[in-house]
């Protein structure tokens, strides 16, 4: 697998507007994009920290993955995302190494990225996302 960098750290929040205020007013970061990903039932907000992004995630539905996560575990770090070259090949490689895939193939995510998740049961409790910019 060819990982180039940490693409982003996803943080689940109950109220994205309040969380944006914290990141901007307390930490001094600037939100550069807010986007809804309807099929994932989530609203996202992004901040750059050096070359890594922070992605805030607010559920748009209680039965969405972020809504369920917050209900079960509360607000906090949701996932760690790595940028890869060759998403499908990366998925096949990790699957051959007995990693459980949530996504067998890439799907569209925020910022136009192709994304796929690895199950935390196979990644030492860390929900792991692989991301690739579409060609």
C-alpha cells in the first residue's frame, strides 16, 4: 500500500456550528469548507492544520453512522484517514492480510474524495479510512 500522508482526523460532534466556533475562536483555525454528504447522513466542516485536515462530523439523522457513534460513545475522535495512491489496490491488499473491510470498493466522500473504511475490529480499535483523489 502506498500511503502518502494523514489526510484528516474525523471528529464526531453534536453541534457543528458550536464546534466550528471552538476551533476558530479558541484554537485560531479557519473553517474553509462546510459540506453535507447526504448519502452518509452527515454534515462536515474542514480545517487545515499544517498539511493535515480536521474534519468535524455532525449527523443529519439519528440513524446515521455519526448519530449512532455519538449515542454509543459520545463526541470525540471518530476516525483516522490516510491518503493512498490506488484505493482499490489498497483495499485488496489489506483484505489479503485479513483486515475486515467495511467498504469492499471506494465510494464518494466529502471534498470529492473516493473513500473506503476498514473495520476497527481489525485495526486495533481505530476506524480507519483510506482516501484517494479521483483522477
